């Protein structure tokens, strides 16, 4: 009988280390890819339109406005009390008898440009860079560019907070090279005031309570940059209870109080110190101001023109309205409250702006707020386009699988 071969025991070798666990590769959701692409093109488009032309010329763009801002900054730095001979001479000319409507128009415009510090924060920034040795034009371009990037980021964050990444990204793509009717997107004090406020809107809509202590600082910056900050801060105060009700938390109550106090201080300052008025001494040059019915009628006429021009951007006004309606009606549940709170806040300040018509600037306040509404509506149109793309992808997926299993959508979770 053949003996069984015995196998030698396995030699004990060195302990084999455990192979490291392979971490799955994190894929960036497609919705965030859309948003990042939209933000990139929006930034490039805004900078190409507002800053790039200034870099290729010795004088700033929008010369009529730019020289006004530079002149006010210079007056604020060298003749704050208005007691220098040059301003005294101009002031004396403003008092030379009575004239017609065109004379009153020119006098009020001069008063606004030289004797009213209605954007002191912007003037301080200009004077700060000029104190570092920059010339007037480079200082204006630098301040406009730096604060302009803040505006671009603020608008993107606000649309993101309202609509979500994919609709906001599509909206930014749509608005990348589009000058808003009635507002534009030039980086001037009125738009910069919007940027400061829009940063607070994104915080409020996102309920980022840890950032609440910064809101009064940003509101103060908006109010100090331009009188339009009054409208934008008011919109923020309307969003606070809209996002917190039915229970108004203590931080919200404090912010409402502080915000209302800041607006009240701005009005009191304008009433007590003429040089810090909201837009010149209108009563001094126009004994009979525009009546309320006339102001509303003029504002509605201008607003109607801007709405028609906005609709033409989307082929027809009817098409634009239809896309907005689809975007509003198909908003995902988690975003509905933010969407409607924002819509009501913007509608409130738009209606309030119709009550104000300036002899020189006309319905500029309504036009600027309409520009903000147009940005909001672009988010709704972005939502409609995302909804349509998702519906098409769902249908194609169901056709491919014959209805046997749920579709694997490339746009899953886009909102």
C-alpha cells in the first residue's frame, strides 16, 4: 500500500497588509456643472461689457455718469462743507432769478451732481484709491471692477438661493450678455447697492442664521452706496417674516428692528442735512412737484415699455410670459416658499417705486427695480427650460426601456 504523501505545512510568511479601500469617485452633480458654467459666462459677459472697454481707453466708460461720480468724490474730499470759491460761485448762479422748465431742470441736475452726496460710500472708495496715487480714471475703473465682481457673485448667490443650481445656472447663461432694459448692469452705485442687498437676500432665503450678524453691515453699505438701497433693504425686511412665519424668531425680530432703524436714519439724515439728500433739493427748483396720479401714470408707461422690450428678448412677450408661468408652476416643493416670498417682496417695492417720479431722473427707480425683477424672471425661465429638458429626458428614457423600469435621468436632482 502506497503511503499517502504528506504535504509540507505552509511556511508562515510576513503578514500581508490589508489593501486600502477604494473610495468611490465623487461626481459633481450635473446641476452644479450647469450653475458653475452659467456663473463663469455671466462673470465674463458682465466684465466684458462693463470693465473691459475701460481698460482699452484713457477715460472711463459712461463718461457723463463717471465724471459726475468723480466730481462728487473730489468735492467730498476737498470741499465737503461747500465753502470753497468754485462751489460758492456755482451756488450763486443757481439762485439767479427764475427761469423756465429747462432752467429748473439744469439747476436741479447741477445741485444733484455737485451738492448732494447721495453715494458717499462709493466716493470714499474712489478717494481711498486716489490717495494711494492712482489717477481719477484708473481709480474709477478699479473700484467699479472690484465692486462689480461683488455684484456678479451676489446676483448668482441670490438666484441660487431662490431657484436652485440648474435653473439659476440657465438664468445666468441667459443674462450673460444681455443689458437689462431700464437698469443695465453697469457697475455704478445704484447697481452696487443692489449687490450689497442681494448678498443679504441669499442669506435670508437660505435661513443661514449664523450669518445674520452681518446683515446690518451689508444693509448699511447698500444705504450708503445709493438711495436705491432703501428699496433693496426694504425687500430684505419683507423677506425676513416671509421666510420665518408663522413663528417670528428672536433674531428675525431684531433684524427687522435694526433694518427699519437704518432706513429711518437715512430718511432723517436726508431731511436734516440737504447735502445728504436722496436726489437733490427738488422743492427748491420745482415749486409744484409731480402729482401722485401723474407720477403713477408716467411710471406705468415706462414700465410697460420695459416689459415689452424684455418680452422681445424671448422672441415674443407671450412666449416670455408663458415660460415664466411654467417655471413658477413647476417649481419643486422645497423652493416654492423662497420663490413666492421673493416674488411678493419684489412686487411690493416695484409698486412703491411707481409712486415716485423725479423731475430729472424720471421713473429711474422703477426701471432699476424692474431690472431686478427681470433677473428673477430669468430664474423662472431657467426653471421652465430645466423642466422641459427633464421631461424630454424622462420620455426618451422610458422609450428606451419600454416602461420596464424607472428612467436613469441625467438631470436627476437638477433643482
